[in-house]
C-alpha cells in the first residue's frame, strides 16, 4: 500500500538537499534555481553573468530562500573546484547538479570557423563533462544524487546550428555514459531536451515564428515547464529513472515534419 502523502512530498520537498545550477543568472537556469530553492534545497547559483546572478541571489535570499551566487565559467576546472569547495564548506553535501549553461552560434558549417565550433562545444559539452566528473565524487560521499543535463530537441535530428547540435547530441551520450558509470554510487543522470523556449538565447532569432508554426501545440514552451521537469528529475519521485532523455517540445520531435505533410495534403 502506497503512502500517498509521502509520494507527494517526494515530488515537491527538497529540504536538506543542496543543488548547483549552472547558467542560472537568467533564462531557464534562473527559473530552475528558483524552483529548486522554493522546494527547500540550498542552491548555488552559478554563471559568468555576475550582476544578474547576484541580483537573483539577493532577491531569493530576501524571500527566505537558502541561496548563494558564485561566478563560474563552466569551462574552467579550477572554477568548478572552487564551486564544489564552497558547497563542502556551506552544507557539506551535493545532491543535485543541473548542467544548464549553454551558448549558440547560428552559422552553417560553411561559415563557421574551427574556433567558433570549439567555443560552443567547450561550453555546452565539455563544461557539462567537467561538472559531472568533479561533482560525482562529492555526491557519492553522501549516498548519491541526481544530475540533470540540459540538452535540446535539436539532439534528435540534423539542424542548422552545427556546433550547438553536435554539443547537444554529446550531452545525450555523456548522460547515458555517466548513468552507467555512477549508478552504483547512487547517482542518477538524465537529460532534458527542450524545444523552443523564448529566452535571451533566441529572443531575436528569425526562426521563432516558423518553429511555433510547426510545433503541433502551436506555441513555445515556458521556462516554468522545463523547471518542473528538472524538479521531478532532481527529486526522489524519479528514483528509478536514469540514463534517459526527456523531450519537452509540444510534440515537435514526435513528428512535426510528417504533420506538416499531412496538413498540406489534407490528411489532417
Ligand atoms: N531557449 C531555448 O529554446 C532552448 C532550447 C533547447 C535547449 N536550450 C538550452 O537551455 C539552456 C538554457 O538556455 P536559455 O534558453 O535559458 O538561454 P540563456 O542564454 O538565457 O541562458 C544561458 C545561461 O548560460 C550562461 N552561460 C553561458 N556561457 C557560460 C559559461 N561558460 N559558464 C557559465 N555560464 C554560462 C549565460 O550567461 C546564461 O545565463 C542552454 O543549455 C540551452 O542550450 C534552450
């Protein structure tokens, strides 16, 4: 017989847990950090954007949340070590890591330089790799935890951003590999693959209208909707889930191309 009150708590109560969220000064990461803190976790907000990160931490602390901000460039191993040392001194444990930091450079393969390629892959893929590599031992010390890597629904097809797309496919491979390596340490590793969420990453991009037009649900997603999935995967409600991709894109990956054909030919 299930204890439903306990199940409800498992989904919403992160009391006593500590989380680190990268790229959390603004956009989806900021909403994810706020939701985890609202659920009771101590949250280290990390980003290269100092003013925005400090402003968020100040607001959340004033609302009674247990948060701190640290400037962290996810490509810096030394930066990660500093962040993990801060957490060790602060709460002594790490239960949740959200590798959310990401950048994009919308150029074709023809136009993209090798250095431009490296920069995107370095932040999006190598940054997450360093995070997983250095955070896992700290998580393992207290029995494990949950790592959530933010990929993209572009990691299910070819796309028009070569380095971004390759880096987001890399996140899916890293996620599965890490899930295998750390399962016995009690660490679960999953990926979230959002579709269009309007943020500073894409606010002025010409692809917004056409993307919404092709999305079966005819809208962009909200950062809140991704944050709820982060909370689920971070919490004990997902205790038997590891090594998985979770697409959240209003049905785009499910078959938007075929749906357009069906619409244009009168089948739908
Ligand atoms: N917006 C979308 O439609 C969409 C879709 C799929 C996936 N995503 C992914 O979601 C994540 C969040 O993106 P967003 O939409 O909130 O965009 P955003 O640009 O608002 O947020 C990205 C954050 O990452 C930070 N960042 C960039 N480089 C960093 C570095 N080297 N170290 C630390 N932080 C760094 C930025 O300062 C920013 O705060 C990204 O990984 C992005 O690829 C976004």
